[in-house]
C-alpha cells in the first residue's frame, strides 16, 4: 500500500531531496526536479499543485495524486498552533483528485472543518477514517460516512499504555501534555460533536471496525440506540464506563455480526473507582445469554471485574487479558492467583474447551505450575503468551527462558 504523509515538518529539509525521495519510493521515478515552497502556509499548496498535474519545464510528466491510497495529515508537536486552516482548504481542494484514496488519518491541533469532512465523505474509494489526538467541533453540515468501513476516534492526549511493551517516549514527556490545545481539550471532549460523528453521519450503516473512546460516549447504552448490521470489531478505550452485563447485551443485540470485542479500558489515576460491571450473572436475563456466544475474539483489561462476562463466552477462541493504563501512569498487572481465578470463569461457561490462543500479563514470576494449569484448563490451546511486567526490588526485566525449557523437558 502506498503511503504519503502530509507532514509540515518535512518543509525544513531540502524540497528537491524530499520530492525525489517520495516520488522514487512510491512512484518509481527519479527524474523529479520540483522546487517546493518551504513556508508552512504554501508548502502543501505547491506540493499538491505539482502532484495534481501542473506541468513544469524541468519535468512535464509529474505523477498524479491518483497513485496514493493512504494519506496521513499530521501536525508536528514542535510547530506552533496558529490554526492554519489554509492547509486544510488546500487539502480539501486536492481530495477529488485522489481517486485511489482508501485511508485517511488526521492529527491536528484544531477542529476539522465541516467542508473537509464533506470532501472526505465524497471520496468514493475512502474506506478507513482515523481522527487521532484531534479536537472535534460541532458540525453545521453533517457528512455522510455511510461508505466508511473502519472508523477510529481517539480524543486529545489519550495515550494508552499496555503492559511494558514498546511505546513512544513522547507520551512520557510533560511537554506533550502541556501544549495549549491539549490542555484546553483534554478534560473537556466535545460529546455533542462525537455524537454527530458516530450516530448522525450514517456511519453505522456499513462500518465493520469501530474504535472509540469512552470520553466520546455518554454511556454504553448509547451504542444500542443505532443498529450496526455490518460491525465485526468493537474497540473501546479510555476510562471505564458504568456498565453491566445487561447493558452490554443490549449493545450486542444491535451488532449481529460482531465477533471481536476489545474492552481496553484503563484507570488513569489511583483515585479512579474500580468498577465491577461483570462480576456476577445473578441478575442477568437468561434470554440474552446467546448474544455473548457470538464473540470469538475478546480483549479485556484488569481495570474491572470480568469473571461474570467470561462465564457467558462459551465459544471463545482467542482471549487477551492485559494491564492497561493511560500515560504517564505505569500499568499494574494481576498476580498469578488473580489471573487463574479469572481464567477459571471460562470453565464455568465452557469456553475453555474452544480457546486456542491466550495472551495474559502478570506481576509474578513464571513457574512451571502456571503453564501446567493453563494446559489443563484449556485442552485445545495452540498459542500462549505470558508477559511479566512490574518492578520488584527496584529491578526491571526478568528472564523466563528457564521456565520455558522446564516445560518442554
């Protein structure tokens, strides 16, 4: 897939060298000699004019925008926030020429104009839309997103950390969160605008993948207000919502094709409440039990009680239980005893007989007994990944090769 990031930070490098690099990489031509304007206001204008077919004496056969299928619009953190809508207007004019565009991703310090979103909606080939770390504004003209199949909405400064895997160090730096627009929008997401994006733009008609933060939802039940006939994957991020098995069942009833559910919710502060939405099935209507049996892939976090939910997933094939937090807070995983208690909930519902892939995180050292118990609980297990995370005695990093060798002796 061809990818063309529209990033103003490249304006600081040599324009000719920049053009030669991208045209050589994505188009296969090296005889490009275009002089691009390096000022922030006109940088994208000149580049789009060249690629849209404007001829020059040096090279009359410039590539066109039709060759690009992925476009990332990103405003670097080291650039000032001057609300430069002229670039967005240039992009809006260029979008009709991008007849192969399938993926559009945006990270911007100001709200996307309605005109730009309308132009995106008019791209017949656009299937994936990601609006990340970008404030949402009220839309006076609501675009038609009925052709969108993959939608991602991540609010300003929401940076999720999962376990102790690789991450971008900028999320651990104070200056990332102290930028004026992040301080302005971080604690006050626009719920009205998010409702327009999700529920009033005909998105639910054909979308197959939906990733949305809980900061953009008034409640979990709001997802049940629309029918999602084609939705296959639902990803929820952010802080835990007030939810229970009944409200989750109401949502799943509106998603007949859903088979992948990822509730990657996290506590951002030590004072956040530890909710227990799925701790018991005593008050759950038996008639709704079958909606959970459609779930084949599930990803959960340890920020809430999941035992009651796992008891209802009788046909689960892939399960992940991760330690999730919001930067800069470090995630804390479960102990081995807590982990085994959660996994035994699958035995009650019978999901342990169908599970083939398992990914978990724990704060304890790995032992042979752990893997023996996993093999006993899950007879059809084909793949297992256990990540050790946490700091004990002020030391980080623990080898588990010895336990792996012992299991195979």
